[in-house]
C-alpha cells in the first residue's frame, strides 16, 4: 500500500523502480571490511603509527583503516595505553 502511494505521488515509476532504489540504498549502507592476516608485531607497529598520525581516533576507525581485526586492535590499544605509549582520550 505504501509503495503504491509513493508511485501515485510520482516518487517512483513502478514497483520495480522502488525495489531497485531500495536495493541501491541498502547496498550503499553495507560496507565489507577486509582484515589482513599479519603478525602481531607488524600490527602493533601499524596501530602505533596510526595513532601517531591521527592523534585522537577510535580503535574501530584504526581497525577499519588498517584492515585489521578489531579485537586485535583493541588488545594492542589497551597495551599501548598500559605502557604509556598511547594516552587516554
């Protein structure tokens, strides 16, 4: 019923037009995050460098930008804070 009303209002040409538009919007919302398989020491160096370059950043941003596993980045972030390499925000 809502789709028919949108079509009658001129927002869409027909049901297929609505479905195509809905699919396009939904696909735009979904982002596949790739995770590289690298050793811990390399990941730690990359995470450390990321926070030095970006200053304030959230671990999920670092994980996404570096294509690293979020749990690994969280563990490294906690260790960096513990040893004083990374300050609490």
